[in-house]
């Protein structure tokens, strides 16, 4: 009976360790995805800035002003 209790305690400890490892893996994946989203947003903002600069250049050339770039 004591052996069964010890085995149950060991199984519970192993399950707790597995749950902690799964939680750590999920947190790491969330951090990675957050970093990827932030990088994509920065790239999109840069692309938008380039597009807006190009539009400004076209408007400036049509209106006779000097290009902004």
C-alpha cells in the first residue's frame, strides 16, 4: 500500500512537471508569435511610409514642387 502511494505521488509529480513544461512551451511560443507580429507590423509600417513618400513625390512633381526624397 505504501508502494502504491509512492507510485501515485511520483505519477502526480511527473504530471505536474509535464504540465509546467507544457506551460513554459506555450509561453515561449506566445513570445515568438508576438515578436513575429511586431516584426510584421514594423515591416508594414515601413512599406506604408515608402508608399506615402512615393505619393508625396508624385504630388510634388505634378504641382511643381521639389521631390521629398
